[in-house]
């Protein structure tokens, strides 16, 4: 047991705390990988999986939360089970590129619960939204709310036919392709 305590002390010293907002060692990466897979583990279960004591594991998790690496813990729901069987990607072009328009548009988009993701883009499209709805009639109601927010030049919708991948887990440094 003393060996584990010294390993914990050493691991805690080299953790993310105090060294910037990035996981700095393999233990931090193992913690993050497990939390992305299943954040319901108790601290004791997580610690066991990554080879730390519960206290050292908890300190690392807290340090990564404080550093903003771990933003929040959520439960992912199955859209189809909730009657939300249609995913729509909406491309928006605007003729207005001023701060006032952007603030109005952003506030309006945030107020529509069906909009689950929204991005300001480069290229031909100014904004890209991911919208989850029950059906076309539901999307039409969302569309009408969307176009009432602010003036837009073009709103183009594409309905997803099949979901091939919907991963919420981010690739960690030791898992990237390059």
C-alpha cells in the first residue's frame, strides 16, 4: 500500500493542476476516456479503473473541472425514444454581418430548444444548425420560428436519412489519426 500512496502523490504532482488547461499525462487521459464512455462511475470505481486511490482520482477530476477540460456531466438521451425521429441540418446565409444582427440571431437560436447545435461558418454558408424534431410538420413550426428571428437571405434544409456516427466523445491526444 505505501507504494500506491507514493505513486498517487507523484501522479497528482504531474496532473493538470497548475500546468495549464490540458491533460498532461496518461492517467489524466485514462480518466477522461472513461468519463467520456460513462460518467456514472463512482470516484472509487473510476479510481480503480485508472489505478489511483479515490482521493488522488478525485483531485485530478476536480483539477480538470476547474481548468475547464471537463465542462459538465450530462446524460445522453435517445431521440427516437422521445419521438424525435428527424434530424435536420439547416444552412443559413445572411446579408447582415453586423454585431447587432449576430446578437439577435444568436439569442433567437438559443431560445429554440430543437436547435441542438449552431455554428458560425466560413465559406458559402454563414451559419449551420443541427435541429432535432419529430417530423416535417414539427420542423415547419421550428422553421417559422427561425425565420422570424432576424432577416436571412437563404435558409436551406437537409434531412438526415441515416445516422452513421454521432459521437460525443472527443478524440484524445493519444487517439488521433495523425
